[in-house]
């Protein structure tokens, strides 16, 4: 396994992102999944397969699946459920053609007893008959709606992963699962921030409206230049940080729950599905 990186993924994998994919693989969800499955893309998925839903991944033993399902139901902002697989079945059929949770994420994190053991690019050698896969909505989906509305996103323009932070906001516990809310941050002008609230409110299945904007200290973030996950971006004069609930929140809850083994996506390395972002719009 690779060394566990709480390093910025985009900083050292940007060359991989730009060099290994054809134009079709950058824009077509299934072609992208096949490229990932073939081991030709291990970087973040920001800006890839525009218009298609991307998902966060959690894979747990069946014995903990009920507790985690309740955790998601009690915390729908950071954990909006898109799909749940049957025990032992790695295929998320409702998300597209041949969506295989073992192979179609660019980079996976493997956790044992709540400790990050390392990262792998493929789960086929690890997959167990009692594993249940959960796919959760991702903010990369509402980002397309923001861009379509003319709201610029600096991390997308710079080819970076979005900045993510652990906060002082607690989640609602369920069984063994609890922990802090994790948020993603995008700097915006005040006018764009107001419009972003309106746009993302239409997408409750991919985190919905922001949970906070302005002073990061109010939600327990000490330094925006040091994200807990992803890449820092500059906040320019006249901009405010805008924070959305983030699908990395389950990774914080897994540290508390300490399952014998579990798997998540590496931050920013999402499962790209065939579903359209417009399918998730509430109105």
C-alpha cells in the first residue's frame, strides 16, 4: 500500500490528471471509469465527466451497515445517500452501466480499527462477502450547476482538489458512529455567495445549501491555509469563504467507530456515475 497521504492530492498528481486521459475519457463517465479500472488515472476527479453525478464511497462490514445507514439518515447534509449495495455485491446498478465499487474509484483509503492503514488503487484483492457499499452525494455535482450559472470556482480553474476542513460542529450520532462535521470551502464574492445559496438549495441530494459563510473560527477552523484534506486556495480581497457540508464527514466518524476494517474514497477521488446532475435537482 502507498503511504497515507494527508498531503494535497492535486499538488503531486496533477501531471497524472492531465497526461493519462483522452478527450473521451475526460468527458464520458463510462470511458473514464474504464480508464480508472485499467489503472491509468489515480488523481482527483474535479472537472471530469461534466454533468454526471460523482459520489463519495464508504464500504463497511454488514454488521455495521445498519448503524451507518442510521448515521446517514440523521445527517443528510454531509451524508446524502445515493445507493446502497447488497452484502458482498460490488456493483451499484442504480448508478449506471457496470459501476464496480472495487475498481472504479481512482484511489481508495483502507482503515483498520479507525486508523488509516494506507491507500490502494483497486479493491479486488481485499473485497469480502460481507461488505456493503454506500455511495453518498458529492459537491462536485452542484459545482457544475454553479459554473453553469456563471459562478467561478477557483480550485476548478486551477486544477486543484477542493479544500476541506474538520469543524467544531457535531454530527448526530448513531450507534458507534459520531464525530465532527467536515466541510468543503469555496471563496466567492458576496454577490456570488448569495446566488450560490440559491443554486445549491436545489440539490439536497448533493449537500444542498451552504452550512456557513464568513468567519471560519465560528465553526472551529483556525487556518484556512491548512485544510485537513484537499488543497488550499487563495481568498482574494472582496471574497468570503463559503462552506458546504462534505462527504468526507464519514471518514471522521469512522475514526470514532473503529470498525475492524472499512474502505473509503481518498478525498477528491470520487466514483463517477452515469446519472445526470440534473436528475438530482429538487425543482
